[in-house]
C-alpha cells in the first residue's frame, strides 16, 4: 500500500516526509494505522546515522489502531487500539523470563533496520528503505510490526497521550520501579530532567522515597521536577555539587540515576552515593570515561546499566496507565503535540531543549 513516511537520509537536519510503499504484514506481523508517535533523543541520534543504517523510517513510540493481521497472529483483531514498544525474539531465556529489553537479539532487532530474515517492509521508487526500527518504524501513517511489539489498550484512552509510554517514559519509570527499586524512606538523585528523568522522579514518588533530588542545567526543568515530586533540586553547574547532594541526607544517596551522556555526570552520580549505594544509568558516556574502581570497591557501591527500564511493556505499562488515571503519574504534562508535517520543527525544538516530549499527530490520527 502507498503511505507517507518520514525518511532519514544522510546530510539532512530532520526526517523528510516522502511517499513510500509498504508491504502487507507477513506471518506474525500486524498492519497498524499510526495515530500518534513520540520523538525520542534516540531518534535524533539514529537520524544522524550513528545507530541504524540509512535511509530509514525511524520512530519507536508509536500508538495506533490495528488494520490487518498476518497469519498466526493471536490476541488481536482489527480495530484494537495498541501502543508500540521495543521488539524482541520471545524465545531466548531473558524473553521467557519477562526481561525482553535484554533479549539476546535486542540490538539487531532494534537497530538493524530490517526483519530477522534481512528483508525490509518499505521501498521508495524502487529503492529499499530500512524499516522495523525498534520493530515498528512509526514515523509513518502506517507501520507493519511484529506482534510482540504491540500492547493492547482500551479504546477510550487517548492514543496521542499514551504514545510516549513505549520508550521514554517506560525507560525512566522502569529504571526506578523495576531496576533500582528504592524503598520507603530511601533517597535517590536523578540527573537530567528530560522525559526520562522526570518519569523517574514521578516513579520515585510512587515508591515512598523520602528524598528525591533533581539535577539539571535549566531552572525551568527543575521547577517542573519539583512539581513532579522532587524534594530537592540543584543546578548542574553549582560548585561542590556532589557534597551538596550528599548533605541532603547527611551520608549520600542510596540510589542515583543518570539520564545524560556526560562523562562528568557519570562521575558525579557515583561521588554522591552513600556507602553500598547504586548508580544506575540509561545512556553510555560520550567520550572517554574510566569508572573509579577503588571508590566502587571500597564503598561497596554498584554501577548498574539499565535498558528500557528493565521492564516488560505488557506487564508494566498497564500499571503506569492506572497510576496516570489515578492522577499519581501525570506524564501528560511533558507532552507537546505537532502535526506530522512539522516533524522538522519538532526535531529542532527537541534538540534545542524547547520541548520535553514532542508527539506527532498523523493526518488521520485520533486521540481516542
């Protein structure tokens, strides 16, 4: 079928809308009419050619409506409303143990730009265009996705609001609730108050953590972090910052979560830990960084990498949606919507830090 997709090509500032041809769903796949899709910093990095092959249709926070089923798909029917998240094989030990973000084939399924057999679902004027980014490539009016990528939601829920749950929100909230698991009365510092960091702060409030510290370079982001549950907040350029954070409790933080790629922040996140504390991180440092191994050893500290919030979307996202419906997880406050044709502006605004979570609305998109 003929669709419109935002294609990332070399030497372009942002994906550009193009008419492309989409294959019908194969066995185990579904055709999804995309209603809305969030933009994540991972899309920006991939557009620059650092993560996935070009040309490609990116997009991995999609939400839409099931249009057609490939052979063998069970549990879905046309008309179902779905959220899309990362892809996984469903067969390796981690998948079978409900840890799909650590699937043995996670990297090729996420960033390979093709199906496991090497085929792509998209073409443009006879040119193959890479697809299946995170199993979805949802910067498009329609997408063909593996069944495991989709999670069914009630039809009366707003898809334009729920779309970011599939990556940015689940990464931050899951890092706290599923990976670090601070307990009642514990302390945690979150570095970076973007979509991932603010989701982590909202999640920390759900745990009963006594002190929740937010650190960012922008005062307005810290104001929002306070509204979301932060008890203490610091500008990232303050002097003696590690000592100031440690003094929040008098002994340091039980947990830290670094959502940035700055090497200096990785060091800071360890420096402000209490003895036996854990420093979680969701992005690798850019440039050279050497972990302070003696500091880690002597303090019984841990450095914990976390992918996708360490969460199984089909099990975890219903809980986040319930918390949101109860008014206890107001992630909708992070969202700013754009028409699909303004994807270039949305990319620019995200890169400039003018918006926390841009969400693209498709021409045929519906909010419920």
